[in-house]
C-alpha cells in the first residue's frame, strides 16, 4: 500500500474545528476518531525522510533534520493547504512524540484560524457550572481534576488542553491523562492493577517535569533530541490512561465557563480574585510553558498556516482570552500542599454540599463570595 493509501486509513475530526487524515494512529485524539473526513486540514504521512539536502518543493516547507542515518526523527511540514507532515518510521513508532511535538503545535495554528484558542487548562462541569483549572506544567492540575470528579461526580471535558471560544464556551479536548506517582493518590486502588502502579515509579520519573527539564536542556545542545526522545518513549511509554479508567466520570462536550482557577504551590497561602488583564497574561504564560519542548521554539516562527504566522496566532489567542474572560470569574489559589480540590469544591458547590466529601476534612475551605476589595475571603487554615 502506498503512503497516500495509508494516509486515508485513520481520520479524526475535532468537532469541526480541525480535521486530520493520518497514516499513524494518534492515541491522544482517539475520541475524535471518525470513519473519514473530507478536505482535511492536516495530513500525516509515514515515509523515509533522508538527512541530506532537502528536496525542493512547490509549497513552503519547514524542514527538520537530525543526522543519524537510518535511526532518525526527521520530518517535513508542508504548509499546504492542507498542512502535510512527512514523518520517519521512528516518529511513527513513537506516536506520543509525533503528536505532542509536531501535531498539537500545528493544531494550535489551525484552531486559532477558526477563531478559538487551544488553552493549557483542564475543564470539568461541576454542579452545572463550567470550571477551568490552569497551572504551570506538573503543578497538580491532573490530581485536582481527578479528585473533583471522584468526589463531585461531574463531567470531564479535558485535562491538559481545552478549546476556548470568545463567548466563554469551553469545548472538549479529552486526551489520555498522564499519571504520576503523586497523581495516583487521587485514584482508588481498585482502578489500576498492582503491576501498573509499580511501573509508575519508573515511568513518572522519566516523564515528570524534572525529566522534561533535562529534555529541554538537551534540546538546546547539538544533539538529535527528537530521535533520543522517540527512542526513550518507544521503550518506556508515558503512563497514560483515559479518565474513565481512573475515576467515575461522564464525558462532556461543551460548557459555558463560570469560573477559572489559577492554581499554584507556594507560600504565603492565597485565595484571591484576579483581574482580567493579569489573568490573560497568566494564561498565555501557562500555555507557552506547555510548548517549551523542542522543536517548537525553532519551528513555530517559521510556520504560516491559514494566513497566520506565529505572531498572528499569539495575538488571536490574546483576543479570544480577553473577550472570554469578560464573563468568567478568575480566582488564584496558592497553597503549600495539594488542597486545591477542597477549595474549588467549596467555591462551586451548593451550600448544602460545599463541605468536605464524605465527612472528611481534606483541606482548607473557601468562601467563594467576593469581598469588597475584590479578594476572596481566606479561611484561617489558608491564612499565612
């Protein structure tokens, strides 16, 4: 079968915002899988991409080359339309690297061109309210979402990235969740077998923030970082699970966002309302933090997709956020421990349900009513 024939085998439709035809299975997008798509925005082909001089092409092309002979993670991105990714077999055998480092950055451009933003934030619906949680990578957002779902039985839309509209609507982007040893504390023991729990001790170290920091540092060196990353993740895949494997949860599709929580670890403890301009800057910073791994820094400035270069994408995202946050309450929660779920629950639950789940005192409780100063009252347990 030819490459073009294989490229028609798998299709994904992200709710009409981006359509993909791929020769490589993309586990992160499995819930968007459809029988076929017409006029794809993105086509992924698997083929040998040599390390020599790039072939002259009729379309503008971003060329990434690592000189390792047959063991290489080279790829080309023809800017189309449609955008076409030509990836080596090594990348195809490490679909997490292919998706995270190449496909999702390209989707960010496509989604911005549709007047939306791919925001680094998780989204759930609790007690009929749309809730966003955003943080720097590896802060504790995943564990917070899992505990909220386990204790409040809400709907899950996303954990890592959420599609935001200017009117404040959040749309699903339900990728598998990456689980760390700490995150596992939010999951009932019966949900994962013992051998998988044991394997997390190795997997979580490799795929933790410290592991990614080493990867980013190596990416600044003259090393074949994409090939190294692909080989490592092909041998030791990241610990990823769909949300229903971990906690009881319904799958949501869209929700009107009522509150957005910016969560962070540190002292002094803080629970305070955040102004729109400050919130926009923080959310843009959190999203940028999620795209620091190579080759994004070198690739993004050279892309122009749907008439948008990277500067135009960033400006479009800023406009979407500024407009969306006009109708969303933003709260910053800073604690030294991991008590965000209790604070979020007490802020959004009806009065008769806002206490600790199952009679337990899991952490400081938050009164969500705004004080005249614009700060949220901080209970004694949170006050420095």
